[in-house]
C-alpha cells in the first residue's frame, strides 16, 4: 500500500499558487490584561468578513450564558475552554485576514504577566505592534504602574524587532469616557515620554488613534461625528496622531523597510510537527525560499531539501518572500527530533551557531533582591524564537558613563539599573544568533529573570 500512497500529493503540485504580490504583515496585539485585545482582533475579523454572522450569534449566546455579554467578540480568538471561562488569553491566537492592499496575520498575545514568555514568541514574528490601551478610568492607570503589563509589553516589542507601534486608545465609548477629548489627550501625553524611553522615535514610529473595539468605531469605519466631533481636527494635526481616519487604513498605508529578498535565507523555527514527514513552522526573516531549494538547518548543520511550502497552514505555494509565515515540509532525511524551536533554516552562508557572544546591554529593571548585575549573573535569554539559560562571563565596559578625556579606562566589576554596558554572555548549548549589524532580527535579545524582563540588548560580535 505504501507505493500507492506516494502519488497522492501529485494533483496538488499542479496547482501551486503564485506568490501574492500584496505585502504580508504580522500584527501583534499587546497591552495590559482586559484592555480589549481579543475583542478588537475578533471584531477586525468580523468586519473584514472572515467570521460569519451565525458564528457570532453562537458566541453571543455562549457569552450570555456566562453573564459576560461583551466578551462574544473575544471568543473568536480565545478558543479553548480555560480562556473563555476566565476571559484571559493564554496562548498566542493566530488568524489571517486581508484588505485590498495587504495581507495580515493577527497575533493576539496574552496580557497576563504569567504568560509573557508566550507573548515573546508571538511578538518575535510581528512587524507591527498594536498597543491596546484602555481609556476607562482606573484601567489605564493600573496598566501603567510599576508591575503593570503595558510597560513590559511595549519594551519587549521594541527589542523583539517590532518596527512600528500603533497605539489604540480603546473603550472610548465607555460611560466614564464618552469620547471626551481630554481623556484621549491625557492618555497620549502620559504614553509619549514612556514610549521614548523604550527607544521608539515618536514622530516616525508611533501613531495614536482612538477606537471602540466592541462597537467597531474607527476600526473599519470612522466614528460618527455626533459621538466624537474632535477626531477630524486632531487627525489633521498629523503625527504622532494617525492621519488616517481608521485603524485598517492606517495599517494599509504603513511602509515597512529593511526586508531584503536578496540576503541569505533565514527562517527561525517556531515549532515543528509530523505529517508524512517533518514540517517546520516559521517566518521568513530574510531571503527568499522556493520549493526544491537546498537548505542547512543550524546549529546541527543538517542539510536537506525543501519538499513543499505552505501558507496559512494549508495553501501550497511555489515560493515565499520575506515577511511570510510559512510551514515548510523538509526532506525525508530530517525527523521531528532533528528540528527544535529556535533552530534556523538557512542557505549558505549559514547562520553562526555560538556558545558565547559580546553584546551591548541596557539594564532596565533589575530585581529588588538582586539589584546589581555582575559577571556570573545567570538568567534566561530570549532571542527570536530561542529560549536559553545564559550567564554573564565578564563586563567589558560601561558605555553611558562620562569620564574625563584621556583618563585610563577603569575596569567595571558591576553595573546597576539604568546602565548600558558591553559584556560577554555565554550559553550552555549552541544557539543561532548573528551580529546586529549583519541581521537585525537575529541580533536582538531580552534577558528575563524570575518572570521579569531585566535587560534588552543587541549582539555586537559572535565568537566563532
């Protein structure tokens, strides 16, 4: 029976779809618990016609049974029982949708601080971050105090390489807000200085827009001027306010630079599964991939051939350009055990696999009971899809400290919160990373300790 089963995929091969010329963006929704991320992403899918009315009515009934009538849109993204019962997202939900100009994949990240590692793997693939802020009195403030998730999420987004941040001020239709301009301005003025400290250039990389995720105002259609008469005036002010009236128009008009199809191929593996062979999931960060290409899987240096490329899990395509989420069926010589999360699929020149590297590190928020960063400090390292333990071997110098010209460099033995240092970091097993200058997506990382993000960094050199 085995030979008879072989020719089955043949008809599919005939119908390989050509590449869609529209650009593809991964959009990640981040923000504090209960800011309305799942509801907003659910509503976008509903408004763009990816969820039909019957399904929505079914969810409305389910939400009513749970006495949570406003959650019905969130149920589109939060599919499992635990998420629905508590109303909290746990895993990163994924869903594709498209407009006339672009194709998108929504990544709905969890807001709860226990699930930040899930959120990191979601944001590592994103090109655009949508930071959802609740305008409801009290909710905006809690998301922002020390320990609120708004801060950690925005900072992680920057380090994970999200180049553009759209800040949506959600729940503007709430009775405590009622589309007041003063509340919108208050939220914006508090967010601006904070986003600056995360490293965003406010005028270029950040846009603010007021919306209601539940009613869908300013998502696909503009808000009714009777409810909100000031949005047209604010819009005409220009940046950092959104100059487009609605969220989807704003996303359509974004220009993403730095995607090179000519560069060497790099696909960090997010996950893998078995289906008539090993299938690896990931996002094409650089280069172009086509069916039949020879590739190298790093760090194990396994060589194989690409049997098939799928988009949106099921659509077979001939090739994929940077920015696409793909599932790649690898050659028969690769088993599921040979590929792990964090491996990188590349073409020559292959991605370096290293035990140690030199990095520039900014210490943001050290733990209260470990307030000093020294050599020997060990914690978790997150870079693209890799999670690994790591240890600081030596601090080479502190960068952001003023010294007299001509004075000899003093050795640095420790660093405190707020310092920017050059240090050597080692990991127990080889990981695939590159210098930030060669490949930005594989050159950034975050250090976390005891559930808190303590530092962000970029790799200066890798030790071959």
